[in-house]
C-alpha cells in the first residue's frame, strides 16, 4: 500500500513512532499471523471517524424530531432528516418483510446500525483521499462477528434449548450428521459477510484510485457511478443477510 494512500495516513505518519510502540495491542493478523505496524491503526481510526459521524447525524436528526408537532410534518426538501427517514424506513420495511412486524421492531436497531455503518463507510470511498474503513478485513470481520454473536444470542433468548435442538435436525438419529453441518454453516456466515464486503470495497476503491491517478477530470466519473451502485448493493446485501440470519435464529420451533 502506498505510504500516503489517504489524508489519514499522512496525519498518522506524524505520530507513527507512538502508534508503532502501541501496535502490539492490536494483535497479529487473523490471516498470515502478521505483526501489526503503525499503518494497522488506520482502519481502526477510520471506523471511529465513521462512528463519530453517525453520532453527529443521530444527534442532529433527534433534535429535529424532539418536538412531536413539528416531527409529524414532513420537510419539503431533501435534508438530513428526510434522508434518514427514507433510508431507515426502507430497511425497516425490508426487515418487516423478512421477519414480520413484531420482530422487525424488536431487532431493527441491529439492522439499522449495520446499514448506517456500512453505507457511510462505503460512501466515503467516493471522497478522494478519504480512508475507507470497510476495505479492511479486520473491520468487516468485526462487523460480521458482532452480527454472528447477536443472532445466536437472540436465537437462544427466543427458543432456549430449542435453538440448539433445531441445529440437530428433525430426527434425533440424524443429529450426528446434521449438527456438524449446521455448525459449519453458522461459522461460515460471518466469513462470507466479511470477505464479500471487504473485497468489493477494496476493488472499487482501488479502481477509482487508479483512474484518478491517470486522469483526475471526467474520466473517473463512470467509475464513481459504478461505485455508487456497489455502495448501495453492498449495504443492501449486508443488511438483508443480517435480517435473514436474525429471522432464522428467532423463528419459533413450531414455524
């Protein structure tokens, strides 16, 4: 990776000695067991920037909805409030179609949080020189691992021992065959979520950077339009799979 791949890299280089000294706190990489360097802090800090941005967005929108009388009146132009209403409304309808209105309302905070984080992390790829958190496998795997832990936890809360029983198949004498297959299937889910998101965003960001390095005017526009499509699709896929996994885990045994 180039030493100045983003403005965040350039800023972090000024304190790289401190970051290098504390890099061991990040641990070795999951793949290849590579030792971390000061550059390994970039996706972590980029994720924190996205989270800070989401906190600001949530604070601004919540302030506009504080007055019930004004909150029920839709704004006549595109604002941050109308964007969030349309964006979250779409994913709420998506969750409702997957798991029903009752469970969609109960677990929507997970789906909405995933959609907002992935979308804003991805859309920053269109800003030249801005770090893209979701181009790091560590970040995407962290997101997928949170989803993995939560849908299993929700499944145990809803069905108790029945959730484990469901993994053993419909007949007890098939448990020796079905249970290992189901466990492998569960463990593969966060890996597929993480790798799919990371690879698509890494390749999209790499292509955009290459075209902007060749000619900075007009030529990158088609690639940026393609990048917009990739952003929407990846946000939709990650959120849809999150909803499906939670829906499957919390489905009652009789269903």
